[in-house]
C-alpha cells in the first residue's frame, strides 16, 4: 500500500519530457539560476560520466576541464531548475561509470565518437 502511494506521488513530480542521453555523451545542461528577482540560464557543458538512482531521485554527473582543472557537477534529472539537456555528440563506451577519466589529461580524455 505505502509503496503504491509513493509511486503515485513520484509520478506527479517526474518530467514527462525527460531528456534522452547516455553515458559518454557530451551534453549542454541548461540550468536556471535565480538571483534575487531575476532568473537567468547558465550552460554547463561536458561529458556524462555517471547516472545513478531511479524515479525522481535519478542523478547524472557531468565532467569538464576548465583552465586545466577537472570540474564535476551532479544534476537531478527531474529537477525544475534543469531547463533542458542538449546532446552535442555521442561516444562509444564499454563501462557504466567513466570514473577512469578523472586520472587522464589532455588527448587521453577523448572518447571515440559513435556514428548515428
């Protein structure tokens, strides 16, 4: 009974147009930033290295290199603060988590592009 009730509540909070992307894809995540009265969109672009959770608790991690430093950020998939997720390119990967990219530098970070 309680699990059925939880599923109904989760369904109402989930996005109906959830973006389609996979591990290894290079994406642009458009985040809504609220500063006082104003709202603006900030784009975080990088490679999706992990997805975790399910339902409304689903998260994904995006990694990029800024000024020679690796920056990772986790986003909730069904958050209203995520305006959209654009897939720029897809890559061929053989792992569910790409944490090994953290140790790599320069050209070694590149992934082989997937043909569509």
